[in-house]
DNA sequence: CAGTCGTGGCC
DNA sequence: TGGCCAAGACT
C-alpha cells in the first residue's frame, strides 16, 4: 500500500513534487561541476576559516571578500589568535568590508569558542546559531561547507532561484527553505549548495539573468508562466529597499570608525572626519557606536573597541 | 515584523 | 548621475 505523496490544498497553489525538486537539484549540481568560481574558501574545510568567510560574506559580494580572505585568515588563524588580536584589532582588520558590528560579533564568537567550546567551532546547528552574528544562513553554510552535511543553505541567491525557476511565484522563507531542502542531492550537499549560490550569483542574477545559457530554461516556472513580473522581487529573503547612503548618519559613523582605525582621536577630530557641523549629531552617533561595542572613551580620547 | 546596520561596484 | 543590490543578523 502507499500513501499519497502530496495532496494539493484547494486554497493554496500546490508545490512541486519531490521528484521534480530533485530534478532541479541534480541539474544545478551538474551545472556546478563545470562552473564553480575559484573562491579561496572553497579550498579549505577549516571550520573557523569558513565561519570567518561566511560572516564576511553576509550582505557583501563574494569578489570583495575573496581578495581579503588570506589576510583575514592569516591574522585570525584560530579563535585563540583572534582573541589575542583583541577587539580593536579585529575591527581594524574589517576596514572596507562594511557592517562593522560584524567584526565585534566575530570577536565575541572567538571568545565564546575559546571559553566554552575548547577553541573549536561546534558541530550542531543550534550551537552555531547560539553564537553572536551566526544566524540561519551562516549556521547552515558552516554545516554544509565545513562539515559537508547534506543540509540546505538558504540565502538571497537561493530564494531568487527558487522563486523564479521552481515556483514562478513569490514565496515565504519557510516554504522556500523547505523546497531547498528537498533539492539537496544525497551525499552532494557541499557541491550542490556551492552551485546554488553561484547559480544565483552569476547566472540567475537579480538584475539581468542569463536565461539564454540557463540549463533550467525548459523547466523554468517563471519563463513558462510568461509573466513579465519577476517573482523574486517580492519574495522574502531577497533585496529590500535601502535608504540613501550619501549624507546619511550611517556614512558619518563609518567615517568615524575609519578614522579610529588609524589612531585614537578627540571628539573634534571625529567630527571633522564626518564632515558634519552639528556637535549634537556627532555625540548621538558616538553614543550609538559605543553601545554597539565599536568604540570606547578614555579621558578626552576615543578608541576603537 | 519592519527598521537598521557600511561600503563599493555596476549600469 | 543615482538607484539598485550584495553568501544576513539583530532588535
């Protein structure tokens, strides 16, 4: 006897069957075998180096992280070395990568690993997500790329590919993630997930997908639907509108941190770095940066960390 | 849940 | 030129 594999709900559009999902998965896997970019973190299985790369890759293009990978993994070779480097040292190294709070959390994670995990990156998803700066994406990436587990990695690239090729319709993170899980070919989690990320980053891109050379074009649900509207645009987990950066408080904070990477500085020197003329605004932003653990004040001077 | 968090490259 | 978006996480 056999139970029905899937019963379509009368109210919700039915999802692709497991068999179809595995077909998409195998095609992506095959594409990856000949098309993976040569990125430095793909040549190692060192969990700490992969953790480091994955944190740096959060909301940051792979190419920009690639050119810094050797520098980062040399200076922060192990969690212990990272702790010895100190928080200010880690923030200093983070120059140019953006989202400076990631440097603070990375340092805190190194501390936690030394204190509670014998200096090693833990193996379970729950333990990984308990670390500062490690969320659902990064935890899964470490599982797949360092420990070679057949889990699904779900990021903006994967969400886009699934919304377009698999569903041809916008979807939630919950559903998209579940579909991604069903696509992972057994024993090939490492390559499949790397391939999914590259597939989205280089072929099924956000602005101008290369449908002509896409191995999924026959099966692409978006293409077959004939819809003009890109289903990825309103799918959870894909890019959201961002405020103007030029002239923003964000830009001013970034300039203050960058100034402190050179040396400690006075309030006036930091104000100058922002290009602002409003002391109150400078004070407000300095307080926020202190709260975030990015800087501290001793006497009349401000310091990184 | 919706806002917020840097910085740079590309069209 | 200026808008868009990039291997997300946290509050």
